[in-house]
C-alpha cells in the first residue's frame, strides 16, 4: 500500500487561489492516498467556512485524468490565528495523518501529477533523504523557472541563489540533484525527518523559515533534494507585495534572526556585524536617495528587531 501524503496549505485572504490549488490536485493528481489540509490563518472573511462547505464530500464530475467521476474525502479545515507561515503550517501538522508531509503555498497549482515522484525521491534512500522540493515555474510564464535547487548560503552575507531562476526550462534543469535548501512554496518531508529535526521555527513569521528548517534537517543528518520530475506552478508574491514596507521589514528581520540562530563562533559575529553595520544602512540609504522613506525605515526597523528578538521562540 502506498504511503499516505498530507498536503498542507495556509490560506490568508486567498480563497480563490486556495480553491484553484485544491481543484488542480483533484483534477490532476493520480497518487492514490493523499489528504488536503487547509489552515485558515485568520482571514477577514469567513473563508474557512466557505472552503469547508465547498469541499464537503463532493464528487468531481470528470475529475480524474481519465474523465470519470471521482469522489474525494472532505478537505480538512483548521482555523488558526495569523501567526505566520510556520505557525500556520505547524497548526496543519496537528491534523495531518500522513507518512509524508507536503507543504505547498496556496498560490500554486499543478498541471500533472507530482506526489508519486516526490515520494519516490525520498524513498530512494529513505534513511538519508529527508526532504524534496519539485521544480517550480512561474504560473504566468510557464516556460520560465523559479527554482531548480538552491545554492548554499554564503557564510557572512547570507546570500544564495535559486538555480535556474528566470531561465527557460531546458534539459540541464531536468536532472535531480541535492540542494542546499528546500523551497517554501512546495516542499515534502518525511514524518521521520520531521520528528528528528523538529517543526519549523515560528520566530520568523515571514521569510527564511524554509532556509532555517532546511538547516535543521541537514544538521539532523538528512539530505535534501530537488526533483524535476514533479513540477509546480507558482503565482508568486500574493502574501507580501514586492517593494512593500511589510516585505522589506520581514526580510531584513529574518536575515538577522537566521544568522543568530544558525551560525556559530566568529562567523555569527561577522555576519551580524555585516548585516547591521553595512548591509542594512546601505540599503536604507539607497531607498532614501530614491525618496522611499517607508522602505528605508522598514529596513532599519526589521534589522533592529532581528537583533533583539528572542530566538528561543519555537
């Protein structure tokens, strides 16, 4: 019997996207044993109730790839406060029964089955393989890659790169490889790896959660993979708009928190010094030169909070 996969997604004022994601799995996914768990992180409207009602034990006409009607179990809906990306996903874990946990953004969709390829990648060396992310493409530009693995974070500046980002899909990106980090938009981990490494830290609220969790998984002795046989399409940027003070605040905050939580010895002090003495002031100065006062303030405030925030938060 195939292992059960729990698909966990967080909804926050994103009913339309969430339903499109669920519908794409119900119409395209052929893996025989999976459940979908939606965590509503305190949406303004009663979106949890809408999702629960819409997917209450309903058959989907023509819902399978063969065109025959398919009945699905109800979508599990968890009502939660808005405690961020990690907090929402951790709330979903409490309702998950799967041997594998597939965390996926609500602003994604699939066009072909993905679960079997991801499960097979972990099971190809299950004692050592702890997690896997699929190829990610931009939904608006389906031939353009967002992610084909991550390079390691640089030791002081904490910069990395998404392999293949903004490049056309080609055979060189269709080779499975180990990756330094999973991608938060779509990542599967085994139940055993979760138990060994722990859940995602909720200290970040937004950004760097998957980088931090990937570091914890690797410290626990697990390998992380990029699997191009599975493709997920990402709408991108629906939670915190690019160029917004909110995004800049949490990004600046997250970099400092990551350095404090994951670096050791002189490396930690060098990185923290770089971020607060060089990187943040320089970035804020550039924003000020362009008259973007709110972004400059968000950069400095986020960095300062990252310095003083209690990093022992779960």
